[in-house]
């Protein structure tokens, strides 16, 4: 029996901890946004004196942060939009190189997004930008979600690139993913099933 290709054991533990931190943080941000939203609706009708005027603003900030963090998880789970149909048309051996090239392009895009996102953060700090509501929230904290999420995606794409070039396993190809096969079989019969990974 062949050992499964993958990163060395200590790195695997680091990635597992990283995944746990991201997933927990996204869950907490989403829960907090939900609680603030529910409180905003309930307080508006039942206890108007306790209603907070900036609840919607804070909810948006929390959700944007959660979305930018979860974008890293989408890279890990192969959940971003990608041309699977095109990948299926090329031989499995060539898929590896196409995937590695895709990782390089996505890494460049993520790094560019992180760089320009940081420029926005610096500008907000320079002009001391705050929200126009009663909260007067410092906007650099909100804008920081962009370079943070892009930086996390860049690291994930680098890891994917290394997996496709150094730690390659044939099960990583699109043709070897059972979830992809299930979706393709379902689309032929009209009974499309979504994979568990999504």
C-alpha cells in the first residue's frame, strides 16, 4: 500500500490548527453578526430605548471580515470558481501542470490584492477616516479585512502550488475527486447533487 502524499507531519498539525482557528473565527464573527441583527430587529419593536443605531453597520463589518477569512478556506477546499470542465478534457498528467499554473496566477492575484488592500488601509490611517454614524468606527480596521483575506489566500495558494509540484498525489486531479464525479453523473441525469465539501 502506497503512503498518501502530503506535507510532513509537523506541517500537517500547523495546517490543522490554522484551519481550526479560521473556522472558529468565522463562526464567531457570523454568530456575533446574527446576534446583533436579531437584537436590532427585536429592540426596534419591543424596547426602542435600547436600540442601537449602528447595529447594521457593525453587522456589515463582521460579515465582510468573515467572508474575507473564509476565502482562505475556499482555496483549501477547492471551492472557488474554476474551469473543472476544461480540466476534465485534458489528460490527468497535464492537469497537474495546469493546476500549478493556476496556483501561480491566483497567488499573483492574491498578492496584488493584499498589496493594494494595504494601500487602502494606509490611506485610511493617514486621513484618520471614521464611519459617519454615531459609532465613529475607524475604517482602517474594516479595510484591513481585504489584505488579511488576500494574504491568507496567497499562503493557501502557495501551499496548493507546493502540493501540485512537490507533494503530488494522483487523487488531487479533478478526475479523481469523487464529489466532482457525483456532480457530473447527476448533471447527466438531471439529478445534480452537491458534494459534502461545499
